[in-house]
C-alpha cells in the first residue's frame, strides 16, 4: 500500500520567519498561512498553518511577498523528526499581491 499525505491549502500569508532553520535535509524558511473559517454558530475560527520551504525559488517568493497576500500551497504533511511538530512541506507556492 502506498501512503498519501498530499495537501492543498489556501489563505493569506501570515508570518515569515526572519532567519532560516536547518535540518538534516538542509536550510528552510518557515512561514504560516492564515485561514479564517466561519463556523456554524457564526464565529470565525482563525487557523495558522505552519509551512516549511526548502527550495530556494519558493523561499525567494515568500520573502518577497507581503503579510496578508493571498497564497496557495501544495505540499506534503510532515512531522518534525526532532519535536514531532506538524508542518506542511511546500512543493509549490503561488502568491498574489493584495
């Protein structure tokens, strides 16, 4: 059986980490995607989804974007081998200036 963990998310660019993190896979730029979802009771749930970008092209795109810009991320759901924290490994990112 082949396991699948592909994700496709959209929202707005939230926080871009100023410095790069490093793992055994190389240097990455972390950022979050904010999603505001209306709940059945009318309240708005704010989710902040953690994303890591290892590819230089994606890192450059994120650094050049502004907080609040619409963003779409395709990638894989992963967990950190150290802390076990969940994140999305970015494979493709699109941004559109607001």
